[in-house]
C-alpha cells in the first residue's frame, strides 16, 4: 500500500521503517530536517511539507499521524483538512484521549474523511518485534488498512484488531497503560523489598533472571527489569522521579466516573506523583503529628 506517515520521531520513524521493510511505499513528513534524513536512510520518501506529502499519495489516501497528543493533533488535522478528499483515511496512532478522538472522528466525518484512532503499544522494540494495535472507528476503513496493520503487528494474525467504534482504540490503549502502571509498581515494590533485606544479600539480577523462566510473574516488563538490573544492579545515577504521560490519570478518572473500583492502578499513579515531591509537606506533617500525640520526636533536616 501507499501510506503517509506524519511525524518521524522515535515511534513514527520506526513504524515507517517497519512498513517500508514490509514492502509498502512509505512517504513521510516531519518539520525536522534531521528526522527526514534519518527516515530516508530507512527507505522512507521524506517531504518537507504536508502539502507535498499529500500530493505524493494516490487517492484515496491513507495518512498515519504520530504526533504528540493534544493540540498538535488538532493543528495537524486543521492543516490537512483543505488537502484531503472524501474517502481518505486519517489514523491517529498516538496516545490521544478517547474523547478527543470521538470529537475528531465526527469532525472528519463531516467532510467525508474517515478517522481511525489506533492505540499503539510496542515502544522502541516495535520495529523488531511488532506493535500491538487497537483500532477504533469505521469497520470498512479499518479493513482497507489491513495490509498495513498486518505488517505493523507482530504477525498478520495476532496483535492487532478493530476493537469498536470511534474512541474505542484509544480507550483500550488508555486502560492498557493503566494496567501497565500497576504491573510496573508491583515489580518495583517487590525488588525494593528484596534490596532492603541486606542480611540475605540477594542478587537481584539473578532473581530476576530466575523469574523470567517458568514463573507465574514472568512478562516482557520483567525481561526489561532483568536487563536494567544486569546493566546497573544498584540503579546508580537514576533519580527517583517517575514521570507520566497522562493515560494513567485518564484511566483513574474513567474508573471513578464508571464507579469501578481500581485501587491498584490508582495507587500506582499516586506513587508516581509522590516520587516528584522533593520536600514533602505531608511527610513533615505526619512526623509532627507523631511527635505531638506520642512524643516520638522528629528528625531535623
């Protein structure tokens, strides 16, 4: 197929390269000259404007957006609007909020353009291993892109699918990332407990490697944990600061709105927020209260 990739950053460039290796003609756009040059080295035709990209694609066109969630997606759709024709397909493969995707689908529908929201998981390993793809939107439009989806996925018959109407793809990816928060937090806490038990002098890289085979807690995340510990057993030089990109917050908000109990995901999000407190007023208050009611004293700092 012919596909236009808008956004040739880390994820977009790797996806474009996987598609090109799979025999598709990939045309790409990125405002950065370095990104365009790197993509060209991977067999991607790179253009320096959206207009040139769209003009290079035969109708009906298929364009895949890999741009930051939020205003950047809306700005890109606004710029593409006058360039597209009825029957064209636009896919948002980023981590957009599903409500934004529903709004954008309705907006595109008004001009006869199909909008698909595709939750994409795979990170930096997707180029070699394939991507997990959760697609929301028109079933016929999704079917038209089957050759592309089969190439991006780990295998043509697994790792991808249309999961529902507009918004469903990004909703599924949002929950996927919320689950990821909980899994990562559990691994982190478990290894922290073992690290603290100094009297047993546990070899954490060894334990992680043992768990990777046959254990009920084995997973790709555990594989990555084992790699990290093998490279840096004490995790030296890594600041105890954990960022988040929004999906965990959205998952917790949806759980509250739907009245679904999700304590693990919620607490894992809270722990990420707590990691950023360099001078916790709450902890100071706790220490002061213990001293006031029990005379336990406080540590001065």
